[in-house]
């Protein structure tokens, strides 16, 4: 650098000195208009000449490149007010007219701006062009000052001329008028527009956002220096970054702020009170919005976070097509900012632009509409976490909705709401949520799967099959197809009684998923098809589960499979085999009862299997010692556990024992026990004119308890003083069988009287 410091480089020395003192300084360059004999134009002087067009070099090149390529005859620079659309358009136009080989013969400029922002506020422009008619006249006057004709005459003027027509602030005009102008002018004309909202038709849009932080700070320093605001020009980087952030990195906002300080406002006051600035940038866009779009803005202002479109649909409860139209309008007006998902499966997020957030006041949340929004958001946020946790525990529960990615979460929430209403027998309400979910996410297989399940539980067998098949067509992976196949197989087997169609689906589901649920389902299907050995092998595999609930369900199925197999052996005249299998079914469930499991379905299945064993015993000539011992052990368990007396199959045991030949009965049931069975073989009987029932102690406190019985879904209250034998109090415990007389107290509540423990 030393060779440039000699006396021959005085200007260079001065430049280096200025840069040492002020790194943001640059020489003032005034663009010279191109000679009219090269390009005819009426471009106004750029208002950024005092600082240069900071931070837009790449954008200028992009606009120029699009105009040079000529692929699009209509290009619109869009963005919020003050973001720099006009400056960018001017810079691109000057680049074109100054080119060595200009691509246009004429560049014609007209502005529809009708107000301007000053440090004192927004001021109307008195001679502003108001519409396309006025714009047409101004464009023609650029070529002939006396022009006052129509669009057709302007078209004649431009015929055969390569012209660029630039209309600034196009939001002041109607889109249909612009399209009519586009259609009327010759194809040799290219259009460049700036607009806060765009046209919405036939245009190539180029959205413009705020400056980068670095460029915003540079513009602040340079403009402050030009206005001799030395204090602003030399503030620390940290303060400058905070100021430009609060000004949303908007070029106009930064200039307005410096002008306001120059006019005497305190810097802090200017930052705090940006009312005039925000009105200038947003007012005309906001006032043109529909009520639905304004409601969307209010909801987004209330939520005040980035949100996916689907989440907004759930929380707002606005009809989906209305929401899409409103979202499009708000995006065109630069009131919404869209952020693409960071990872595969993450949804795009929308939120208010920084300017829109500053413009909109805080929303009154004490209204029915906003309270509803906040309540739905709270419910959604709570349900979102619960849905993932539940799905991870048991994916093959029909009430569990699979979440593939974050994008599915709003739809999953609606489907879970549908399933809850379906449980309450509100099918119409459930289907309303399903249709909302379908409108949001029509290609999501779980929408059809949930609708199929609701149809199945409502008795619509054909409709359920149709929807399950629709869900299969939407599946994207083998796991998804296997999951839907699992549910469809269950529906066909249980509701449609079509095992021929169900079995291949269940086999496919198990082949792909290989879990306890699919093993249990396929095992049951094999049993129902009399493939007992294959079915029991699968059921026994499925027993290896950490879930106590699933273990009880599978054990019940296994007990039932032994009973069915015993029944088939009786048909095949194999009574000894049937006797052994019936007892095996009983003993499969016995360990769970010893563990303290209280499951009446399991107990009923065990009772049916034991009754089947005793039916087979009628056909035997004698029992071996081992057979008799096993049969006696079963009877002892039944007589000891009072729960067997309240299940439906209790009478099966009583009848089967009563029908045994005397020599077999003596081997299995001692006379005293036989008398006890006969005495209690009816769960409901008359005793001294009163109805007596048998139930189980469901809950027990110090002075009272509750009894469960099928006739009383809400259970019956009893006071310990109602025990017929006070000493029975020592034998009371949850799960103990008791006999009682039902009654109704003065408040209309069901209660039990004359309670007796069954020993």
C-alpha cells in the first residue's frame, strides 16, 4: 500500500483517511441518465442516492436477470410497506438503461403512491395518480407530453417498441384493471410492478424481506452520518443492533427513525411510538382485508407464536377453505411470515410479520371467540404430548392414533376428539371431527381408519369395510398397511363373520409387525377355524408381555381356546381328551386368580372350560387318581372363590356337576361340597319373599363399603351395620362374594341390606 501514499495519489490518501475515520463512508455517486437517443425513460431520482442502495446488490441482479431473460412478461416485487420495493425497482431500471447494450428502447415509470411518510407523520401527495386510467396517461406523456388518450392509443404508441412499463405502489389499483392493461398492450411490453399485496394472477412474484442485521446497522450509520447525526452514527454495535431489530430491519423504518431524531424527537421515544410509521406501512393493506382475514390476524396475535397451518385450523375452528383463502391474502399482504420445516416431516410454520405484530394492538381475550381459541389451544397442547405417549405404549389399540411426524399432530388431535365422542355414542359429533381432520390432511391413512372404526362400533359393517380399504390405499409403508390390515381383519372376523377374508389379513399383519397383539389376534382366528395347535402356539407366545392388562386378555383367549378344543373333541367322540383340555383351560387362568387378578371375563371363561370338562366326564367310565385330583382341585378353587358364583357360567358348572354319574361325582365332589353347590346354584332367588342377589365387595371403608353386581352399574352402598351376622365383618375384603337384598334409600340411591358373607 505504500506506493499509493505518494503525492501522485492525493485522492486515494484522502479516501483512505475518510475510511479510517468512518468505515461506513463511501463517495457520493449520482447516476447520470442515459442519453435519450439510446433509451427513452422518465425514471425519477432515487431517494437512496445519499447512502447507496445498502444490502440489495443480489436482489438487483436477480431482478435484472429476470427482465433480461424475458420468460415472464409480468414481474411483481412484493413486500410490506417501506421494505425497499421502490428503491430496488429503480436500481434495476437504472442498471438496464445504463447497460452497454440496453435491452429496452423505453423504460416508462409511473407511481400510484398517494401518501408519503415524514418525521412529522403521514402526508397526502396532492397530485398523485389514483388509478390505472391516470397511470396510462402518465405513461403516454413520457413519450409525448400532450398525450391524453386511452389504453388503446398507448398500445399504438408502444407497438414495435421494446418497452418496460414500471408501475410503483400497485396495491392502489384493482387487479382486474391491471390484467386489462396487460392484455391491451403489445407483447413487446414487459411489466415490472411493486405492490404490498401483488395481483394474484399471471405474475412472477419476487418477495422482498428486511435487510440483514449487518446491512441494517450499516444503513443506520450511513444515513445518520449524512444528516450529521453523529451520536446515532457512532453508537455501539450492540445498541445499533437493538435499534434495527426494533425497527424490523426495514429501510424505511431506519430512515424514518433517523429523520425523527433529526427533527428533535428523543431516540427512545421514536422507538417506542412508531404509530405513524406502522400506519403508513400497514393501514391500506389491513383495511382492505375481509372480516375472516382480520379474525385470523387477531387469533395469531393472541397466540403470538409460530404455528403450522393445520394447528391454526384446529385452534381457530375456522372452516378450512376460508382459512386457506385468508392465509393466502395475509401472505400476499406481507402480514404473515412462512418458515419452512427444519426437518423432514416438520410442517411449515406461519406467524405474524414483525411489522404486523407491532401494528396490531393486543387482542381482548375476554370474549367468547378468543376464550374458545385459548381453550382449544390449551387442550391441543396437552393432548399432543399425551398422544405420543399413548401411541408408544400400545400402537394396536384402535383408540390410539399413530403420529408419523409433527405434521400429523393437529389431525391426530381431531381424530382423538372424534374417538372420545364415539365412546360416548355421539356418532354425528365424532364424524364432524373426522371430516375436519380429512379437510386438513386428506391423504393421512388414519383419517379413514378412524372413520372405519367408528362405523364398525356403530354397527355399519359395510361402511367400515369401505373405509378400511380406503385407509389401506393411503398407507405409505408396510407397517402402516399391516396396522390397518390388523383392524380390518378383526372387523371382518367379529362383525362381518368372514374368516376367509380376515385370516390372510391377520397373517400379513403378524408377518410384518410380529408383536403380542398380532400373535393374539391370529392365534384366536386359528382357534376359531379349529386350527387349535397353531392358535395356542401363537397365544402362548403372546403371553410373554410386560402389560398386565394384555396378559389377562391373552390368558382369557387361551382358556377359551382350550374350551373350544375340548368341545371339538366331544364332537369327535374323544371324551377323555376333552376332559383333559377342559381342565387345562381352567388351570391356565388359575395363577392369575392366585395373584389377585380380578377379571370377571377371565373367571367366566374358566368356569365355561371347567363345565366343559365335567360334560366330558359324564362319558368316562372312570377317572384315574391324577384326573380325580385335578378335578377336585378345580372344584375346591371354585367353591373357595366367591367370584365364580356371580358370573354367567356358574350355572353351567352346577348343571354339569348335577349331570355327572354318581360314581364320577363321588370321585370329584364330596357330598358336603355337592350340597353347597346345589344350595347356591342360583344367583338370584327368593328368600322369605325378598329378592336375594350375589355380588362382590368392590370397595371397603371403616364403616361402609360398595358391592358390584351386573344389575347395578354404579354399584351399591352398604353399611357394615347391615351385616346379618356381625362376625362376618372379620371376613369382609375386596373381592369377597356376598349375598344381599337390594333396596332404595330415601334419596333414591340403590343400597344393599341384610348382607351375608358367602363362606
